[in-house]
């Protein structure tokens, strides 16, 4: 095994937005509206979007997962920078997902996922690197 082949490569960025009555987004509609406002405001490409129902021994959760596929897989260090950029963008536009860019490293219980939107499969890094708009005070 060469040093290059041992590197962790990641082929996508993703966000997971959980919705439940006692959370920021109480319904599917509220979570979906927040996600689409974020996508429109940032100019990011349309991601693949799935409605996810997660069940496990101690967990039951419903949420929306948005997945942006990368044109080329990224090494872990570069991918972490892109995930942090995505996280900053979410905060800047007052979008509050539960997990940002972590689904590939987080062990989750079995999930039932329903594809809602098949995304553009366009690398989002160019849009993330663009300068953010200034907030009006």
C-alpha cells in the first residue's frame, strides 16, 4: 500500500437537518424551506436531497440530508477545510443544520431514505469560495 492510497478520500459534502416539534425546524416543510432559502442565497448547486428516517435502539429521528457530490474526491485535510467553509456559510445565512459534512465519519443507526431531489452533481467548492454577501444591519 502506497502512502497515497492510505489517505482518506471523500467524495461529497453534506448537511443533515433534523426536524421535530421541539427543534429549530418543527416540521419537514420548515426544514425544507430553510434548506432551499440557504441554497438560493448562497448560489450553491442543487444537491441530492433525501428525507431520512433513522431508527435505532435509543434513537429515532427524522431529517433531510443534502449531499453535494465533488468532481474529484478530496483528502481529509482539504475536505475538512471545505466542510468548515460550508459550516461558516450556514451560520452566515442563519441556517442551522444538525450535522455539517460529518455523515461520512459518523456511525449512524440504520436509516430509511427517500430520494426527493436528484442533484446537479456539480462540485460546490467554487460557490463556497465566493465572497459572502454583507448582512444589512
